[in-house]
C-alpha cells in the first residue's frame, strides 16, 4: 500500500467505515452497511485511487477529511 491509500483508509476508519484486509487488498464497508468498496494492495492504474474515493463519496465518505480542530484556545 502506498501513502495515499493508507491516508484514505485511515480517514475512512475515522468516519466509521470498517476496514477488512483481504488477500488482494482491503475492503471498506460503509457505516450503514450498504456499500463495500474494494481497494487493491498494488495499484497499476494511476486513476484507481481517485475512482475508489469517488465510489466511497457516493456513500457518505468525506474527502479530503475535515481538518482537526486544535492548537491554541
């Protein structure tokens, strides 16, 4: 997995998606249980990450993730 894929998976888990590791990559299941989106471990297509994000957005995924509030009061 590359850095971009890991960032998407981390953001999805923070938003309530379930991450399941498979032989070929990762399955991401939406919080409402309706969608299952697959992400291969090795991406040969340069657009595959963008297409995965668009499939997830159709089911409520927010990308880029909202900025965390923090810092000075």
